[in-house]
């Protein structure tokens, strides 16, 4: 059963978002447990990564260059386009908050499930999360009319719990457990890990369903905004990194499109407004359609790259 779920995880992630939308009460019931699920998701993913290798990866200039592109570069692009289209100030604040947000903590597990480099995705996820408060603060200075402050205590507590905690436990496991035993355990856990990822598309769309119940037209508008943002992030990430090869470009693209909007809401909820809540729910559908999309286009992009190399 687990091997079947792992094999078809890309399709099932998309269906989990649809199911959460169709059963909003169940989605809302799961929502409070997502932080606990997130902890184990990070831990199980990190067990497959040597911590010294991850720290070396985090020290690379390229990872931080990506983080700057992810937060600052995409903020400039997205907010400039939104301003040119004449969106109102409240919606512009919401968009600027989404673009400042670090990558989803589930990104490494998603990357692994579609055959991409989980280590690269993990380093990018951590770097963008660490950069997020500074960019979010700067964005709110520009677009927020009222005085504001960020709940940095909540932010750092979450950093310790969801990044430092799993890294520390994983480092102890790598030190104390024999390599062969740990590899065997992780082989079993990696199939179970994707089940934990399913809880996020399912648990984050319940509130968004309320908007559709109030106004179908308004719900469709925000869904379109979510799709547009997700597509913009993905395409920009791929284009910026395509010279480094298809796999690296796809890692950058899917990491750019996956946004930890729940963490941003936690640290600045009172300054983001209802527009941010709407986008937070709307962006779940396109985000969790991306693994299936990447699985579809990846072999085609590799074939195209091979043909170009032969022609050269």
C-alpha cells in the first residue's frame, strides 16, 4: 500500500487538496495538528541527509544567492506587476507577504518523491526561511500604511522546533545508529513520509472553502491570483537556473513556487488582512498540482536538453 501511495504521490497530493476543499470541516479539524505533523516530516526527511553535508551546502554562496532571488527578486517582480495592474493596497500587502515567505518545509520530501535532489531543496528551504523576516519587514514598510511589528518570538520558536530540533535529533541518530541500520530505517520511513505531506494540502484549504460558500465569483478571483503567483514563481525559478541543468532548474522552480504561507501568517497575521488569508488558501491548489506537473515535464525537458547538446 505504501509503495503504491509513494509511486502515485504526485497525483494524490493534488487530490488531497481537492478532498480538503470538498470536506471543509475535516480540513479545519486537521489544521491545528499540522505543526506536529510538520515536525515529524522534517525529522524523517533529515534522517536521509547527513547533517555535515547539509551544513556545507548551506555555506555555499549559490544557496544564499537562490534565497535572495526567492524572496527579494520575486518580491520585486510580483509586486511590480501587481502595481502595474492596479491592484488595491490591501491585496498588494498580501502579495508582498507571500513573495517574502520562505519555501514550504515539505519541499524536500516533495522533491524526493519526484526524483529531485532533497539535499539541495532542504538547503534552499532553510536559507529562504532564515531570510524571510528581513524581507517581510522591508516589504511591509513599503506597502503597509499602518505601524506594525513582527512576532519574532513565535518565529524563532518555530525555527528551533521545526529546523534546529529535527537537525539535532537527526545528527544524534547519524552518530549513534549504525549506517546500514539507519539506511534501512530511512528506506521504510521515506515511503511513510509522503503520507505526512498529504496532510498539508488537505488541512490548509478548509478556510478557503468558506470564501466560495460566500461568493463563487470572489473565490474564483482569488484562485486565479493563487495560480498566477504560483506559475510566476515556478517559471521565473526555472528560467533563472536553467543554465545549471534541468534537475537544478526544476529544484529551484518547485522550491520557489512552494511557499510556507502558514509561517508568515503566524508572525505577522494582524498586519496582513483577510486578503492574505484568501491567498493562503488559494495558493494550495496550484502548489500541490506542481509535483504532478514536474513529473510530466521532467523527461521531456531532459530529452530536449539532450538534443540540444547533440546539435552543439
